[in-house]
C-alpha cells in the first residue's frame, strides 16, 4: 500500500483538513492489511529482500558502517568542492533562497561506476528546490556521539519531522538515519511525491540525512524516498521517528506536534513519591478496538476521546488501580493487536491524534488510575514501508536470519548489539513515559529476547561468543533499558512478560538482575487454570498445582495475570474453562478470582473477565455487555467490584507482597477435601486477613481452622453470597474463635464453607498491649518500597 512518485496528487488543503479534524476511521480492510504485512519492502520488486533460509553474507552484513562510509565516499568525492562552495554561498543569502551549485571538477580516470554515482549526485544537487534550505540543519555533535554510542535516550527530539522556524520562516525540519543510502529525499502531497524535488543532505559520516522545508505545516503527509548505495535499490519509507502516521491501510507519516496542556500534576507528584512494591496494583487489561463499539454506526471503534468519557469512570467504579492498554503504537495489521508495531513513536491514528491519546491518559490520571502501556522491543514486522531493510541493508535487524528473523511471528528481530538501534529503542521507551505520561511499560516477549535458541531447532541459531544460548547483547540492552527508565523518569515502572525461569528478572542491575520492577507469574497462571479446569471430583489429585507457587512466590516481584493470551486462539473464555453446569461455571470463576486475590503479588484481569464473557475474545467485536442482563453475569461483575474494594481496603493483601512474611499457610494439606486456608499480613501488628477456599461443590459445616487469636472474626467477603449469584451459604457475617489450638495456633474457629466458594475474614478487635509486637520483620529489614532501580536512579545521569 506504499506510495510512489507516480501517485495522483491529492489536494493538500483538503488532506490537511481531514487530518486536523480527524474522525475515527472505519475498520480496516483485512485483505489490504494482510497484503501490507506480507508484502516485500517498497522498491524494485525483482529484488527479494525477505529473510532467506540459508545464510547470506555480504560486505554490508559484515560491517555496515565501514561499507556505508566507503560507498558514501565513492559517491560524493566528485562533488565535495561543489558542496563546500554551495554552503559558503548559502550562508550569505536569506533562508529559502535558491542555491546555485557550481560544477565539480572531474575525477581523473574515474571508473564508469564512479562517473554514474557522481552524475546522480550532481543531478540531485542541481534539483534542490527553492523551498528547501540545506544550510545550518545540523544535529549536534554530542547527539551523534551518544547515538553512535548506544546511550542516547531522546533521539525523538533530534530525528524525525519537527515543526520549527529558521530565520523567521516557519517550516518542518527532517532528519533520518540511513547510513547506507546514496540519496534520501522527502516526498509527499506538498511536492507531488516527486523524488527529485526535496533532497536531504548527509551530515558528515553520522549516517543522518537532514533538511528543512519552509512553509510546511502540521498535517502534511510525507515519506522518505531512500536510494541505496548499491544495486540502486529504492523504497519509500515511513518516518521511524514519526509522531503520527496515516490510518492503515495507508502508510505515510504525518507532520505533527506533541503540544498538550496536561492536568495531572497531582497524580505525577504522587507517582514520583510512590512505593509500588508495597502498594496495591489491580490491573484491567484492555484492547481499545474491542472494549466497546458503536453498533448504530457500523460497529465503529470508539475514539480516544470517546474512551476518555467512559473508560476512566468504569475502571474507577470497578475498583481497578491501573489500566493496561494493549499496544497503541501504530501497526498496519489490526489483527496483530498492536504487537507488530511500525510506529515506535506514534500512537495508532485509528482512534485519533496523539493529543487525543494524551487526553485519555490525562483523564485516567485525574481519576486516580495508573496507565500501563504494552511496549514491544522484541521484534517488528517486515512491511515494506517500515524498518526492515530500511536503507537497502539490514539496518535495524541482523542480516543473518538465524539472528534477525523470528520464525514464530514471521517478523524481524532488532539488532541489540548495534549502538544506534539501542539508542532508537531506549528513546522509544522514554518517549512514551515522558511525552504521554505512561506510568508503566509492560515489555512484551522478554523470553524471546533472552535466548538465542528461542523457538528454534538445532542448527537454526548461532551461539554467543562463549558458546551459550543466552543473547548477551539483548540482556545488556534490557539492563540499560531499566537503568534508563528508573534513572530518568520519577516513579515509572517496568513489567516483564517473561515465561521462563530466568533468574532475577525483577532484581536491580547492580546485583546482577535485569532490573525490571515486576514480572508476570506465568507459572501460577498455567498451574491454576489447569487445576480449575479439572472436575472437582478429581481436583484432589492435582492439589500440588495450588500449593507449589509458594516455593518461589517471593523470588521475583510478581504480577498474577489472567491476560488476553488465555482467551484467544481456540482457548475459550475463562468461563468456558470452568467445569460443570452454568451455575458451577460462574461459582468456579468467582472462586478463581478469589484465589488470585488471596495470593501475594499484583493482579491483572483481561477485559470481559469481570462480566464472565462466555465466548472467546474477538478483536473485531465489542465485549458482550448484554450479558449483564443475566443475574449470574451481573453477579460476577459485582463480585469483582467488591473484591477490588476489599483488596484496596485491606493492606494485609498487598503491603508485604515482596517478602515471605506477607503470606502464611494455615493449612495446605487438606487435599482430600480440596480446601486451603491462608493468612495474609500487613505491617501493622494484628493486621491479618484469613482466606478459606473450598474447591468442591460440597458444603462443609463446622470446618475448623487455626487462627492467631480468639475473638470475633468478621466475614468480610463471601463469593457464594446471593448478591453474586451464589447459594448464600455462609456464617451470618461473623465467627467467634475460641482458645482451642488447631493447625499449630493458639486459637481456632469453626466455619461453614460454601460450595465452590471462598471466605475472607478479618479480626477488628484491638490487640492487647502485651500481645502487640511485630509480625514479621522489623522496619529496619522491611523493603523500602522503592522500585528495583533506586540506586540506578541515583547514579544515572540525564542525557
């Protein structure tokens, strides 16, 4: 779907009006998107640049930097004198004046190849438009240094398209990294997509091409026309640093700004002082394109601003503390859900402009709701308008498909060993945290980054320099990423989606960890869903799947996730995983959520889970909100709401998450009856919450459990309450414990356990002064609650 120079000119003014007054577009055509994903990069169609099964070694793949400089020197030597003279003359004329190039002296005994290159450069020089100013468009030397060192964290401020003023003339400054290109020009509606009209100039040996176009304003559509230094490979590319792109299936970039007046200063101040390890975190994961739609208007998406009018209120009502947005970065194929991103600095225009997304984040913050963005540095698609084979060489990806191509996702893998690529990704991470006020980045596909043999057979991967399977460059990048986030953005966090037993994922880099703040607990999710899918009569034979987690529960800072991954690809909904008749399915679902909240660790639930969505999630349709007309589904929604409120109100359920003292088994050995009892503790002496869960449909009266002290224990939540669609079995709101030892504790109480139900108890009586003492560690040994990178923040310097 890429543009070419022969495309019919669109009306510049009407195009701008449509962009500036953008309405949400209709859903994309699947056939066009599939073509976009499967297509060969723009340029000569006869050149196959798709990853080959066998190893292809070229001079560019061995040392692209050296190759680029050789080609650049070869092509530009004949015109050096011309360029110097032109720049000298340009400094004496006003901005926007035409520059008359002088003829360069002929190169003695030049080869036909050199003469052709010189001729092409001469034509480009002579075709400089009077609307282009190549003078004083410089990227500062220190920026080039940090860029090539791999430590630049704000490249988006230097590269890409920026609205600016030169000598009193408003326009757009362009800068793009294409070190192996012979020519680069800007094309768009403003110059009829003519590749010869608006060339950019190389800045020394930096590999960066720059230019300024006077009069070009917000809303202008553009691409970079890149001519490779070898084989005359040509392609039109979207801006890797573009702040906005056309709505797919169109693929051009749009000149845009990031101006926005934020109203979330109170939230940002609180965030900077927060201690997230010791605070509640209940996450509502959402896919913007299918949370709600407008059936009266062809099932169209809600825009960012329409979502801002509905989503914050709903999330707050449900009691969630955070929203996690599946990737909002621009992506050509809607069905990739955003995980095949092409715009690493641009929110998808399907739902509006960058400012519209900022408005959504702003409104969420004003309601006290944190924002987590899914971010994908693990791979990128092969679409011809994007990053793959960007300047006629494997620039962002390794040339060898054993390192540069992902067999599962049919996508390209970033070259984490290349400094400029590291700067690109670091800048993208900081960009979303700073410019869009995101609170957390959930980094997707970390496991695929850590292992060179991830999803590969023997002979399909290359060992590291020590002969191992660990991807050393990716590991170093992840550490630098977390050091940058925790060192640069006060209060920001990172979460790793890491599905293996890699050690210290959420430990600081200064102790050998990867430096993430949190890690998804995929093991808990798999074990628990496997257990819950068993018929209750046989669950006693799988009791260890409930209890095994405590072996490793505090080895990382975990997020217990019931994510979108568990309700797609023929896995069915969470409700359909539950065994039994409709009543038992709903009871099991409430029991599943109770077990998640009784555990240590933060919580995540994918949208639809709170209304007991019956069918598998479909990204092309809205959630089945009509199910709430059924009392059973409405009961699950009320239960999730009350469960979140209980969670927020009881520090014992989250205050000591990171350490073993926060969770204690009362009884984990009653496998015969499939019952477990646990106690959660807070910092304050006597602050305990007891949870008892019955995983069978059998009512159990006079079930005795040990408790830390005698007295009245209030039943603060019962998943079997009639309000939630349950049978109403309970304890009339309170149970009195007596001084009778049980489970190794001084007191005990007899409770009635509901079928497939969970009970939560709390003793509200003040502790006697002679019994008050620290439960667990002292203040001196408690975690200070800061993120995993506290020392990284102190030591890291802003760049």
